[in-house]
C-alpha cells in the first residue's frame, strides 16, 4: 500500500529534498538582510542544522547580502563537514560545553543555538546532562557579547 504522506510530487532524491527544504521564501530573503555577519549556528551538525544553514546561506545569496554563515559542530564525520563546505557554509569544530572551544569562535551578534537535550553522556551514572545545557546559554553569551541577552533562554533541560 502506498504511503499516504508521499505523493507524485514528492522529491525523488535526498538531494532534491535538501534543495526543497532550503528554498528561501520572499519573506526570509527580506529578513536575512537584517542579520549581522557572521551568523553563527551552534550545533549545526544535528538534525535541523544542515537544512537551516543552507537555507540561511541561500537566502543571503538571493538577497545580495554578504552574510557569512558558520556552522559549528563536533563534526565527528568528515563527510558531514564537507557537505556544509561544498555549499559555501564555513564550518568550525566546537564543543559547546567547553569554554575554550567556544572562545575560539568568532564574535557574532546573531547566534542560533540548535543544541538539544539528546546528548550522549558516555553512560556515566549520575551525570546530569541538563546541567551542561543550562550552561550553554552562558557560553552563547560569551561568543555573542553584543547580542540581546534576553534572547538566550537559560532553561534547565531534562535528559529524559
């Protein structure tokens, strides 16, 4: 039985789906002009990061805005890092829970934090991943001292 979610107009490949998901709308093209360079995306190697980074890059190109998009991640898989760079997105290896790693990132007024609660913690009993995520806001403020401090949500995340 055919999948009811997939129809005849669905993208035929992963590349076609990537292109579709990263196609900027006119509203985004207009908005991206207000974003300061560089746009720093923390945790870009996760589920949403690649499409979001490419979307931002494509919107900037369409707007004629010289916006450098920088995707940060651990980039344990070289092919994932290459995917970003092949599309004109600069990459930076970064461990968001390490202050020295964050300090090596460029200053940025606009930062997107895509770090989620599903972090492998090596099976260490009693380690509360939520504590690490609560500190991520402080790290983002260190990277982005000129950013709107109210925009950084320091909520405690549960590791459940």
